C-alpha cells in the first residue's frame, strides 16, 4: 500500500520534546553517578567532542537533505545505497538490543515499588498464588523477566501503530512528566541534601574532578554515558512532518542540547551526592529512585514511622513518573529507526516485505519483526549468570553498535561537505571547511576511542572473565552487523 504524504504537524516544541524523550534517560544517571565528581568532566568532554558535533552535523544534513529516512538518506548520498543500508540497519538493530535493557529497568523499578510496606498485604496474597516467583525481586526469575519484556514491547508497538500524531503527543507528555520533572526533583533533592548538612558522598576537590587513571577498566562505562547522548539524529526521520524544517529543526536541536546536557549532569551528580558507592552498586538499575527515597527518609528522620504515608506517596509518584518517562522513550524509538529502514526498503535495498505500510505510513512488517527479535534477545536474561550481568552486557553491546553507526554518520558528513558543496544548506556549521572538518573529526575520534574502551570488562560485571566478555562483545557485533552485508551480497531488487 502506498502511504499518503505526511502532514506537517511538528513545530520547535514538539521536536524538542521528541529529542528529550529520545535522548534524556534516568537510567543513564546510575552509570554516570559511578564516576562521582568526575562525571562533570566526562559530560563536558562528551558534549564538546560528541554531542554538540552531532547536533551541528544533524542540523546541516537534515536541512540540506530533508528526505525520508534521515541518516539513511545522508549516508546513501555520500557512500551509496549499500552503506546507507548498513548504517540505518545499525541504527535500527542497536535499538532492538537496547529495548530489553530499558524494559528491565522498568521491571526492577516495579519490583522496588512492590517492596514498599503499603503493598505488603497485597503482595503477600499474590505471592501465595505464584510461590515460585519472587514479586519483589524479578531478577531472581529470569524467565519471568524475559516474558514481561516481550509483552511490554508488544504493547508499546501497538501504541505506535496509531500514527505520528499520537506518537508526538505521547513523547511530549512523557518528556515533561516522566523525564524532565523527575530530573528536576532529583537535582533539587541533591541540593537540599548538601544544604541541610547531610553527609555528601562526593569529594568536590579539583583532584576528583579529573578521572582516576588507576581505574582505566571503568572507562568502558563511559561508553554507556556517551550512549546516553545518542539519538539527536533520530528525529530527522520526521523531517517531512516538520512545519518549517530549515528554521525549526536547527533551533530545536540547539535547545535540546542545552536541556539534555544540563539535566543529565545535574541529576547524575545529585544521585552521586546522596547514595554511597555501596548503595549505588547495589541499586545500579534504579539508583535515581533510591536517591529520592533516601533523601525523604533522611528528612523525616525519626518521624518517618509516624508519617509513613507521607514517605510512601512521593516515592510512588516519583516511581510512576520514571516509568512513564521510560515507556515514552521506548515508544519514541520504536517508530523512529523503523522509518529509516522503511526508506531503504522503498528504494529496493530490502525485500518488498519490509516496505509494507498501513494508511498512516506505519511500517507494520518492520514493527512485527522488531517484536520477534526482541522476544529472542530477551532469552539472554535466561542464559546469562545473572540478570544484572545480562543487563550490563546488552547495554555495552548497544552502545558499541551505536558508536559504529556514528562513525558512518560523521564520515558521510565530511564527504558531503566537500563532494556536494553546491547543495543549498539553510544551516551551515560555522567556520567553513575548517569548522566542518574539526566538528566531524571530533565526532569520529571520540566514537572510535570509546568503542575500544567498551571491550574492556567493567568492574560492575561479575561472574565472567575479561576474555569471555570481549569474545561475547565481538561475536555479538558480528552477528548483529552482518545481515545488511549479506543482503547486499545476495539480494537484488
């Protein structure tokens, strides 16, 4: 079925909200907080060397080539259809690997909610019905985790099948209620923690601002921080639905950069201030909510028992907001990369089966395939030594594939800047050829270096050797990156 031309319904505010919900993530706070004060250094470096270059390059490419497919269109223009397919496949498949990790974040948060005294009676009743399932510790039931991940993803996929108007509305609501509001509350809690004189778990001396070289293996976690800043280019797949792409898109990107960097750095530092390293390690997946809970318990002090309901209410509201924001992030990413893959399919780079859409232009077959692959990947939680180990390995694998995609992204920009210099560009990176070259090279070098660090075993992963970890990463990359190359070799439109 041929889809009708999309309506131009997206303005600056809608684009900013799509970018925020696609990039900003409470889950990233847990990994960034591990670094303590040096997280500020890492965010500054990541912003200068990667995030800002990504925004500038995206703004120039999206306004010069506002075509369906986003990054696929740009790489195809620079290197040809084969590499365009490879790049958009990376964007699509790294998100598929990411979905099980972010949905496990939700499940762990639900398990923490069920531990609250207010639910003790109800949980005890449910526990008697399912004695083999620990309702307050889902990590002890890998098969249950795998099943829940699959069902949640299918439900979010059905939501996206309703069209872009509903998807944009969901992104806006989830950005405000489920991401920015909790981050503001966490940041405020961190400030009040310091102001009220509670023990701060961050050393604010200049010495601790710089990373400790004796913890080089933990630089693999930096790939997760950098991965927390990927995704600005994703909104370019909606270019044909933007009211005024040449004006609105660059403006929205610049606003998004400021909002995302400040919110991530400030709230991550707040989590590090409140939680001890031991508490952070024990609750790595839900650290932001644990930080809020600890702050409230400290403020109430001995009166916590008397005002138990007051201690429960903010926690429940905060947890609900986090769940809303996380679900909104998944919903935003389900449809974005799928449109990029659809662009490759409509140009004959994939079998016609991938190009099928409904009346709203939703790529239904691609969404079905996503559900199947996510269900298969969820089995990793059953096969790995622990849910936490599987969570961390999938997260690192996702980050590595994302960075490989960015190598193609920045390289294609360099080629297009010089090879297609005559193309009209409503937005240009300042500095001419020098500015463009520096921007692209910063992105390429940072992506390459962090990719190398991602093969080093993080200290947070237990029960697996460094050699096996590196082998798992390598095999995972080969298996997930090879399908588009196979299709280009044996498939002809």
